[in-house]
C-alpha cells in the first residue's frame, strides 16, 4: 500500500479536483488559515520591515560615501531622486501583482527598476501582510473558480443515459 492511500480499499487521502497553488513562505496554509498561518504572517511582516530598515541603513551608508567623496550635490540629489522614484514604482508594481497576474514581458523589462527599488517592494509586502498573505486574494479567486468548474463538470451527468428521451 502506498503512502498516499488511507487504508480504506486503496482510496487516496487527497481529494479529487484542482489543488491550490502554494504561496511563497505560506505553502497552501492560506486555504484554511491553518498550520501556523497567523504566525507566518506576523513573522513575515516583521521580517520584511526589518529587511527594509536594514536596506535603508545600507543606502544611508552609500549616500554618506558619496558625501565623503565630494562628488557634488547634483549627483547626490540625483541618487536620492532615483531611489525614491524606483522605490515608488516598485511598490506600485508589487502591490498590483498581489491582485492580478503580472505580464511576463513587462515583468522582465522592469527587472532592473525593481532591483533598484527593492525597498518599495519590501514595504509593499509588509503592508499587504496586514490584510492577507500577499497574493492570497488572487490565488483564492482562481482556486474557487477552478473548484466551481470542477464541481460543474463532475455533477453534470445524472440518471441513466439509456433512458434519455430523444428529441424529435
């Protein structure tokens, strides 16, 4: 008997139909909010905020390095504006990615901008964990739709097909 069987005439433990797509750091705990889901949300919120704070500290050290190098106020201002704009764009892109599937071509073209604005992505992740696991709403909608379609397909046939009346 395989490990996937529950010992009742070889019937598998897993239910038939579509399976939920796992989320990063959460697995499939988002479906029923079990197995430490709340603790993961709290831990990931704290963790993403801590990493964002550490990243800001690193950016501050880099800015001070530019000040020590005395490269001029224009370049320093340009660096601040660049990181602010890239972080704002990364925040918006990450936030919208939680509610809709991003376009792969656009995602690839924005890879550099997202890397520069990583603080914005971390902050978007932090704020999203207050309401749900990031991406949970999108995955839940897709999973519920797949379950409904599966239920329609499996319950469509009823009765004996040989007794079906023929149309004239």
